[in-house]
C-alpha cells in the first residue's frame, strides 16, 4: 500500500516493519502505528511541521480494528510471545490486515472499520483475498481468530473469526523435503569451511528449526557419559560430546529441553570455519555476531538460491526426520532428536519409509518370479 509522502519503511532486527518521516533537510522521525489511520496521520502532520508527538497522545479512534490492535499490542498476551518468532509474525499480519482496503480501489481500510461492523463475512473477505496463497490466508485468519478472541475476553468485541474455516492447503506436505541429490548440489556450491555449509550441517545433523540451529555454540556442548559397545562386544561408558539446549518455540509456555549427540560430521564442519568455536554461536553473520532468526532465514534462503536448489531451512529438518525413518528409527526415537511433541507429523515419515521398504521387497520378489 502507498504511504504518505516522505514516509519510508524498513524492517528492524526483530522483523517488524517500521515507518519513518524523511524529508530532505529535516531530522528523521519515527511514526508509530498504521499508515492513514488517525493516530498515524496526527504524528505525520506533526512531523511535517517539525514537531514530534509523544506516542499515545493521539490514540487510534476508539472502537476501530486499528484501535483493537493497539490494545492487543500493549497486552500481556502479546508481550509474552516469542520476540523473534511469533511476535513479529503476529504483529506484521495484523498490520497487513489494517492496511487492506475494504474493497478494490476503496480509500477506507479495514483498520478503520468499527468493531461492531466486523462479522464472519468481513473475515472471509480477508481470507479469500489471499486464497491464491493459502498459507498466507490461513496465517491472517489465525491472527484474526487470536485478536478477536482476545477482544471478546476483554469485552471489546465479539469473537467473529472463531467459526471461519481455514483454507485447504494445496501443498499438503508443506515445505519441500531435500533429496540426497539436492544436498550434494548444495555441498558442491558451498564447500567445507564456508558458513553456508556449516549452516546446512547444523540443520541436517541436528534436525532442528533454524531458530534453534543458529543459536547453538560452544556453550551448548557438554560431555555426557554415554554407553557404547567396546571392541570385545561388551558395553562400556565413555564421555561423548552432546548438544544441550531449550527449543525456542513455545519455550515460555511449553518448553522442550533437548539433548542430542554432537555428530562427528557436524564437529568437522564446525572445526573448518575459522572462529566458529569462539563467541556465543557457531554460526555468525558477516560482522562476526549472532544472527537474528529473521535475517538468518533470509540469508540461508539466498544461499539455497545461489546453489540452485528448491529446498529451504525447514526442508532440512524434514529431511533429517525422513532419513532417520529410513534407517529404521521409531517414532519416539525420531521425536527425541527433532523435539516434536506429538507423533502426528513423524508418523508421515515412518509410513513413507515403510512404503519404500515394502516397494523394494515387492520389486525383489517380482524379479525372482520373472
């Protein structure tokens, strides 16, 4: 959507969109809120005149959807969301809805719509407007469900989005799962010693989300007594390097503490990158600092594009689970590595692996018969 004259945008390290008034010869001024809404325009006019309004002096028009968003953003429920994962996504999705015109070519935005005027039909309009990308449509619908439920609990509005159904995803398997050939292609483009190869190793050999893999460092490596088979076939206990960490997702509500072996292949990749064992994390940006989750995901996606492979970071997590299933790991064993809380998704990998084995056996049998 077009912003007022002299207003520019950028994305902060937290992944949230920010607005600034930038006129030549005048100091840059941060403007809070959603463009074209009353409080935003009040700040905009003040910035044009060289004065700065304190945030909150000119509130959103009470009772509009933008006002509800402001109330929600100040709530404890929103503040409790993960700063690098859920919070920026929820924030940006709600702002996206605020900036949508209520109809094509209309100057009135959904953010200006009074709460009593919201109903299931309005929610479906938002959802269906993005039906070409069902994942995006469902993300926006989820944000509407959350904020209207919160608004209903706070007695601001009705929970009008509750019964609106999600769209059926066209890609039921979700993120593309990497093939062995794609992994090799990536490895050729990014050899051992590059940060990109280390990133892939952290994802593939731990089976974690990029938000967890990018945070792993020397601090997470612990020596753990581990039983192994000795040369005589008897079990002995030796000290082995393990990775210990708490997954970022739901860490404040339903924390998952992980303990997984540090694979020799991964340790080799860490050793090959200068300075990887120094500082807080193995993986660092060009300034030698830890990545943010948002920037790391974009950076790794660019590395995948440069390697001409279709997969992205989450697809390596799926590939790790799929590989474990093909090696014969049980659902619970896979869950101990990936940190999944339920076996619903893991079951897809084990069933696919079982089908592959059955197909191989059937082919072998048919060859004998022939």
